[in-house]
C-alpha cells in the first residue's frame, strides 16, 4: 500500500520519501545553493536540536545557514515580512515544520525575491509562473497538509481578519523531503487532527467537479490508509508502518490539491480562520464536515457512501446518516464537532471568497448563511 522509499519527480519537485530521508536534507539544500535560511516555528515543534544539527552540517559542508523560528500556526503575513530581509540574502529557503511553516516558507521564497511584501502577494492571490523565487526545500514534521507537493500557501492577514490562499505552480517546491520519522514527536491530538486533514483533502478531491480518475484513485487509497492506520498510530505513536503510510497519504493528497483542489468546506473554514486564527484548520473543518456532508450527500450519494465505507464506517442511507457517521468517526479519534467560539453566520457568509464552482452542491453561495447557522446553532 505504501512504498518504503520513493525517489520521484512531480513537475519541478524532486520528491524524497522514506524513513530516514531527512538525513539527506543538507545535501539536497546545498545542491541548490550555498546560502540557506531554515524556516520553522517558534517552538521548533520538538525538533530544535535536530534543526541546529542540520545548520551545523550545512556549515561543515561549506555553506551558511540561519535559523528563522518565526512562523506561527495560521501563518500571518507579518511573520513572513519579519524575516523577508534575511531570506533575501539567501539562495535557498528550507521549511521544516507543519503545514503553517511549509506554507509560510513558500510565501517567503516568493516575497524575498521580489519588491512586494507578503500582504500584497496575498491580495493578488496568484503567483505568476515566471515570478522570481528563492530555491525552496520543504520537510514536513506532520502528516496531513500535503503542502510539500501542493501549489498553494494558506496565509492570514490578521490586520483585516482575512485568511485565504496564495496559489500558482511557481509555489511548487524544488525538493520535498518527507521523512515519517519526523512525525513521531507529534502529540496525540495533533496526530488526530492532521490525519483528519488528509481525509478532508481526499473526500473533497474525490467529489470535486474538477476531479480526475487518477485523483479519485489516490483519494480512495488515502481514505483507506486513514481508516486503517490512524487508529493504529493513535494507539502506538511508534508504529513505523502506520506513520509512513499516513505521511505518504498526506503527500499524495498534496498532488490532488495541486491538480484538483478542495471544495466548499475549506472556503467555509478560511472565513472562520480569518476571524479566529487561534482555531486550528482541522478543528474548524471538524465543525463544518457533518453539515457539509449532510448538504452534499443528495448530489453525490454513491461517492459519499463509497468514501465512508472505505473509512470503515459502512454505507449511509441518507444525508443525516452520513453526517452522523462522520461525526461519530471524529468523536472516536478525539476531535469535537461543536464550535468553541461564537461567530455571526451572516458575517461569515459575507467573508467567503474564492471559486465555489468545484463543489457538487449547485449554487453553494445560496446556502452559505444556512450552513453557518447549522454549524453554530
């Protein structure tokens, strides 16, 4: 089901996957340039000593490396602009962390090579294919976002209560180094949330109006992996087979994100995240998913039934039944589906942006307020 090791090329991205793959990270970066910045989070996600050792290996090999631990969860454009000057002097940006760090690193690689701050890039929303950009290496320490192979970076601008995407094939990494060993330090709750994130990408790219037969095959494989392997790794965090399978599924869903994208739930979550950036992306999606499943079920009944069956939840008989099954699955892995903040449904609906046409629900914009009312009832 999952390769032990894989060396491949997806477009411009050289993909290095497997247990221990991160041992080659210094050499990978130095093959792209000698001046390196290592971008991570303030807490270094439990990898501080390893990151410092990486910096030293780069220096020992004749390069230079500066560690920039500045990217917060739900990365803000201010985080990126705070280190843009340092990154401008570099040849290579290495992002090491969860999806927020990887997305922030993508945006930094673009902003550091241009005269535009990150806030301006986010307003533009798209990076042209010929935009100058620093060389980019991504090494995820979580298994869920797929950011290592996707063409997007989800950013926040807290100054205007906005969360949205910066997109374009120019954001594809030059190298993605996916080492499941780096995910072992994830706390149980984060393991559950990131596993659910894989599932959302699989569900949405499976039913999307933009989907392809290849994307659907990858989605079904990912759902099967999550259904079988997430309970195992929640029971035994040292389960190497399960960790590897989830990391692989996350990356394959990154490919689906690049070529198919997501559906309505992600657009609904971005509006929530813009106003409540302390809420994690998967936590917000967990509030949304039972409601969306209920609404979308009449239009893709067999697809939703196939997906829930692959997850190990059986085949639902109605939209309400389908919603109850995904809610029960979320509860079983310890993720709540009731909002922990109070937000105005009409205000949220007015903040939803982006193209909604990929969602199977006809005219989804007409249901936004209703769906938010059901989420926050």
